[in-house]
C-alpha cells in the first residue's frame, strides 16, 4: 500500500516524491500509474528517472512500446553516467532497436560500461571481440572479458569461455 504522504507530496509537485511514487506503484503492479509518475519525474529533471523511463518505453510497460522515446531517455541517462543505460543503449545499437544498427557505437558503449564493471557489458564486449563485430577480432581479450563477466555471475560468459578453451589433442 502506497503511503498517502508520498502521494500528496508527488501531487504537490515534489519531483523526488514523483519518482519514488512511480517506483512504489511499479512494485505493486500498477504499471500505468507507475509510468505516469516516472514520466512526470523525468520531465521534471529527476536524473534517476531517465533510465527506468527508457526501459518502460522499450518494454511497453504502462505505455505503448516506443523505441525512439526509449533511446531519447537512454541518451539522457548515459549523459548522466548511468552504466546500465550505456549497456542498454549499446544493445540498441547492436540490434537496431530505435536506432540504425551501428556495431562501432555498440562496442564503444560496451567498453565504457565494461570498464565501469557491468558484467553483462563485459560479456557482450567478449562476444564482439570473439567475432570481430565492431572491433578487431581478439580471442585473448575476449577471454579476459568473459572471465570478468564470469566473476560477476554472467552464466553465458562461462559458456563462451568454455568454447574458447584450448583444444588438447590426445597422443
């Protein structure tokens, strides 16, 4: 149950309360209301609301899917240093969701997020290095990034790492 004081504060124009109310409503499954308050808080300038709003647009939760609006809010979140947004934006460039496919941009964002310790970005950078997509192929570097991602619990990275294991020939 959402706290009445939080509702009143949000309705009274408190930006942070708008964002908190959006989070509360989302956790309760009231997605349209969650979208409404997350949107209001983002428009009011709450930087922490940019990435969640981008995801709501991307997934069509509480609103219609709108990849272009998702990208708009992702870019704002990236400009504020939101690492998860960098990885999401990299995936968007890699897959062409709301933007043209651009492997070089995807790799650039994966690299930044990987340096910041995002395990999924480390895994995706490994994938790009393994195939040479958007970056020069380098199996040793791929192995390094898969290892980092593995340490973060990214199970796909463990699978890819096994595939890169050196082959032992029987005598």
